[in-house]
């Protein structure tokens, strides 16, 4: 139990703060805005700094589960069947997160993917924490 401040040096606000702390109340910290930082909801003007960043891009044809015995039996000419049908779109993954879907195409002698749909921005943001 705290003893009351009898010296008379603490202001009323300090006494309230001490009482709040003694009662175990939690208050949110308040910080001044950073200089030059965009306001909440605004896009920063310095995104150009990120434009040269490289991220891994991969195309996922499908997935499957196999027993260890089946994996050890895989040899040249073996066929691994995926969970997707041949006419279904492939998933385009950026940094391990699905960003789009597309169809496989051949450009000259190389494979490519024609993007057919993008994942909604709200869906991409929801997956950032996972």
C-alpha cells in the first residue's frame, strides 16, 4: 500500500499517474510523428528504393503426397501425378506467396506463363503475417 505524498511537490497529474500505476492500469504510449514520414493511409514517396530488390518467383504446377517407398522407387521415366488437372491454371508464387494464376505457354524454346488472374490485394495483405 502506498503512502500519500505529503510533501506537496507532486502535481495532480503526477498523483493520478502514480495512482493508475498502483492500480495496474495500462495506458497506450504516445509518440510524436516521424519527420518526413507519410501520414497513416498514405503511400510513401520513396518506394523507388525498393524497385531493384530481387524476390524469388516460382510456378507451381501442382502438389502430391508420396510415401517414402514411392519416392525411393522414382527413376528416369517415372510419372508423378499432381492434384491439379491439366487444364487448371498454375500458381505463380512470389517469395512463397501466391500472387497470380496463369497458363503455361511456350515462347520459342522456353516455357513461360501467361497471367490470367491476380490475387486480390486484400488477400495478399492477409497472407503477409503467415
